[in-house]
C-alpha cells in the first residue's frame, strides 16, 4: 500500500516525488488508469492496458513500458496486500521540462507513477439505499473519451452535488444524458438496458463493456443509444458503473424516486452476474 512504482523503482510513498515543473502537475498534461485487483489478481488488465495505449496515442506520449512490464509492475504492487480489494492507479505525465511552456516539448521522458489504494466494496446496506444523483449541465471539454487528469469540471460538479444533498451527478449535454462524474450511465426502460454510445462525449468504460457482455451472454436485450431527459425520468432503473464501484443503483434522481425508489430486479441480476465474473477471475 505504501509502495510506489516511480520510473523503474519501487519506493516508499513518502519518498516518491516528481519535480514541480512536471507537466502533469503544471498543465494536467497526462493520462491515467484505475484498475481493480481482486484476491491479488488484476482484473481486466488487458482491457485497461489497451485503453491506456489508446489514450497515450491520443495525447502523443510514447508508451514507456511494454505490456509484460506493465503486468509485472501491477503484479508486484498487487501482491503487497493480497487479501484486500485494491485498485491500481497509473499516471503517465508527458514529463518534466524546466521551462513552463504550453507548447509540448519533444521529446522528453515521461514520468510514470503507479500505486495502489484500498477500495471499499459497496456494503449490502449501501446497495439497498442506492445513490441520490442530480442532473447537471456538462461543462467538461470535448474529448471526454480521453482519460485526462484534468478533472476539475468533474470535481466542481461533485461539489455542487454535495451542496444539493446528492451523492453524484449525471452530466447532461444538449439535452442528452451522458455519464456520471467518474462512471458510465445505464438505464432500464421498458425492459431494455440502454447506455449512451461510445463517442467523444463519454469515457469508454471497461465496466460498461463488461456489463454489456454479460447482458449479451444472459439474453438481456440492450442498446447503445442516446438517453434523452424524458428517457432518464421514465427509466425504471438507473445504474452507474466504474471499475472501483462496479454497478451502483441510483434510487433517487433530482430528489424524485427512480422506479419504486429501491434497487430494481435488473440491477440485482446484473450485480450477481458481475460478482460471479469477478470470482471467476481469481
Ligand atoms: C468520466 C468517467 N466515465 C466512466 C468511468 C468508468 O470507467 P471504468 O469502468 O473503466 O472504470 C470513469 C472511471 O473513472 C470515469 O472517470
């Protein structure tokens, strides 16, 4: 837990430092990944590494490690606390450059930071309660498909949710519901599971993909299509998905109950199928 992988070395967290002129710090000129670990095993590592590669390509940073090097770093860190549920945090910045210039200097050596944090799985009581979520105008940039560390708009949105008395937000852009502040959105409308299509307005979530695969396998009809505000308000179930929170039921939207205000039967089935998938992975 206290060990950090920093540019090829494993160091104590208190000794893991990057220069103040690191471009990740100055400009959020960096990308990141968050990967869950269950029973000491890294879950869906290949999918996360593929997304990492896609993001590095999108922001023109060379991948500093090979796939097998990444996997061995993940394994080493995951095995520090084999009994707890953890997530691996990976951040790659464009690197350190002494002159503060917006122009990306070429080529510089990326800084690579990897560490683990404990994740607290949702307790049955928390699941039964579900989340209260508020809809909010999406003020993020136009490339939400890139996992950028510039998360200021997400942070401010969560701050607004907290002031309103909600746990999370659903971003609305041009009248269309997109995703949560750190999660993808799925709804159940007349028995159909619906999630927004992967485009530049949402992050292509690994958990979302796994849920769609489980839907396919278990003959649950689903569609990747736009969710308008009416759909959102008429949905019998709303879920948010992410690697650390898995599938979370939303039971209140803008202070109104979703369906009967309790986690629904589609969520219960999918949650169970997801737990089975997790257990099969280790
Ligand atoms: C904006 C956003 N959407 C969706 C997700 C869910 O992605 P994943 O399931 O890969 O964790 C995240 C995760 O951090 C996110 O930040």
